[in-house]
C-alpha cells in the first residue's frame, strides 16, 4: 500500500500520542499569530492565525483529532480537511523539535 504525505503523518502521529510543547520552547501570541522560539537552535518560527489557534490547544491533553475538531468549529471548516492540515502542521513542528509526543494515556 502506498501512503500519501498526510496519511504517513497521520500514522506517525497516531502512534506517537498526544502533542506537547517541550520544555524550553518559548512563544508569544502577537496580533493573532504565534511567534515560537526554539532556544536550542536559536530559530524563530511564526504561525498564522490558524496555526496559533492550534498551538494554543497543544496542552498535553488534546489529541490531534480533538484539536482538529476545535479548529473546524472555530473557523467553520470541514473537520476532515482541518485534521489533514493540522497533521501536516504538526509533522513540520515535530521535525523542528517544537512539539513532542506524550505516549501515555490522557
């Protein structure tokens, strides 16, 4: 079976668990966007309004599907599309060590 990019991200994320913000990552919400700083690599990242909304829901309790549902409700978009986009966002954040994954149950 050949998996697309979002299917691969979904598979990896489901096996990882709940997204969490690692210790040391600093962020501020400025005019609706999230400015995220990773002091380990001295990089600054900016997330748009939707990304900032999702970022604020990464609390160690909400899983990807729950956050996607919140995005769908907040922005009145299809939940399936919100989840697909969120998985791609989280994959990028994870690759940059801006989120990690809690594998214990909620």
